[in-house]
C-alpha cells in the first residue's frame, strides 16, 4: 500500500551551512493559498515499509526508512511530516531534510462512563527538522501547550474550559526566492487571538526547481487513541458561538450515535466499549474522519 500519504516535493538546493532565522510575529492567520508556483517534480509516498520518492513517470528515485511518521508504538505520541526542505537547509550533507511536527498527549482525571467524567487533556507540540535517516537537525524554539478540560454529570456539562496555545498550521512556502516557515497558533489565554510566526532559511533555493507546496494545516486532528477498545477522543474545530451535531456511523452507513458540539469545546469523548470491532466514521459540518475499535 504505497499511496497512504502523497506529498509534493520541493527540489531545492541551498548554500552550505544555511541556518534558520526568526523573522517576527503578526496577529492573524497566513493565507497560504497565495503561495503557489509550478507543479511538483517528484512525489513523496509513505507506507508501512517506509518512504519512497518517485519521479513524475512513477519510477523509483530513492527509498529511506528513518523519517518518523505516526508513532504506532505509543498512541499518545504522533509525528507528522509538515514540509519538504530539500537538501542543505541546515547542514551540508546530501540527505533530504523535512519539517516534522511531534504531538504528545496526556490525560488526567476521572472517567466513569461516557456521560459522567472529569477529564483534562493536554496537547504539547514541538516542531523539528529531521533528515531522511531520522536525525534531528534543528529544534524550533516554539513549544505549544494546549489544555482542554471537560466535566459531565449525567451527560450535562458542568465545567468546561480551554487554556494555552493551540497550533493551527505549519506552512512551508516560498517568498521572493526565500524558503520560509509560517507557524500559526490560537492563544486561548488572549481571547482566542490567532498569531503567525515566521522563520526563514538563509540559503536561497534554485529558482528553476521551485514547485508548489501543498497545504500543511493541523486544524483537523485525528481521533485518539486510535485504534481503541474503551474510550476515544474525537477532536473538532468550530467557530466560537457556533453549534453543530457530530454523528458516528459504522461502515454500512448506520447511525450509531450523535453528540451536540459547539465552538466553546474542542473535542468529544465517546465510550465505545459496547461497539462492535471495526472502522467507524464521525462527521460534522461536512468534515469526516475515522477511528477503529479493536
């Protein structure tokens, strides 16, 4: 199964020893659709066997196995590739370099059943530059810690709050020939104000090889733990003040259950201990994701 993940690659060449430079921060969200160039010249494909880079005619260009992606050994730690940096972005060797987001989840509190619980979930996100061997070449100074607390008694919300900074997107883009990284986050300690921080690489890419960089948002986070046997957390994103209904279906399309959601919350916890093993879909406002019950 070689097409589980397909990312358009940037074939970029940097001057030796280029380093990451912090540019600054502005209030607001990056409109990354403005940063489009030419079609990709190679593809990065992920499967359980590792990573492969394919040429446009789908002949194999290179394979490697060190780059992390979704840590299946620990459901509370996941890694996502958020951008391709080419070669020589931070060092001088001939290995490809990638922007990687690492997310760690911790939960604390009391859980009785799906209608009675008091749970605090903490998400801590770090951003790194890895090479194809899995070596960390650079660690961004930004650490985003987001905490969501919900307490229910007989399925009635008696306490709910969110604090910290929730990472929205990590976007690699090109601006006037410079490779840059834009990191957008939402600050729940400042009335949910959104900010974008910008970094650049001091090396300049070969303009003949500039290609389109795909969106690399993190607004729709996956269910966790996944697979699960007892409880699953279903993240969602709604504007503040908006309400909707989240529906859970089995693969036959049968509605299993539904939950009201609102922009004041960020996730729904569901007791699936009585579910039959299999794949389930959850949907809201046209957004669809899935989880697996073992």
